[in-house]
C-alpha cells in the first residue's frame, strides 16, 4: 500500500515498507558520484567503507527518511533523535548528509551505524 502525506519543508513521502519512507524528490546517486562524495569527506582508507555503507543503508538514495521509533534521515540515515542538532539541517541534501556523516564517523567510528537496518525498498 502506498500512502502519500505532506510534511514540513514541502517534501512528499511514500511509504515503502517497515517505517521507511522516500521523498518523491529523492534521487539515487550513481556509484561514481557516491564515491566522489565520499572522497571529499573521508580519508582515502575509509572511502570504500563509506560508499558501501550508503549503498547498504539507502541504495544511494538521497531522500530516505525512516520514522517510527526512530528519526533517521538521508543518504547515511543520520539519527536525529540521538543527535537533535541534525534536525536543523537539510539531511536530504547528499552533500550536507555526507559532511555530517563524516563528522560523526570521526567522533564515533563505524560503530554508530552498526546494526542499522538496510534499505529494503523494491527496485522498479
């Protein structure tokens, strides 16, 4: 069942399964663009890890928003409950999301994302 709702910032979302939602304005970054973005924010030794994480979590989609018992947003599913200051920035912008993800990684490492469920949307 697909449900459309209107929420703040004029994003529209479709329910795609188990608390995952995607903006209709969302787009998938190509693997090359995703790698380029990771190269800007992560050390060379961590670029592959960042790319694989974004692909595993969101399939490279920029507008993923997981609501329910959590509030995870954007390409790297950043946790706006654990880090409420993230609610003040546009985490659906892949550049903003990646820069904040890299900042969190530099303080917490990859453990911050351990156990995070993967993006499970059906691919069309």
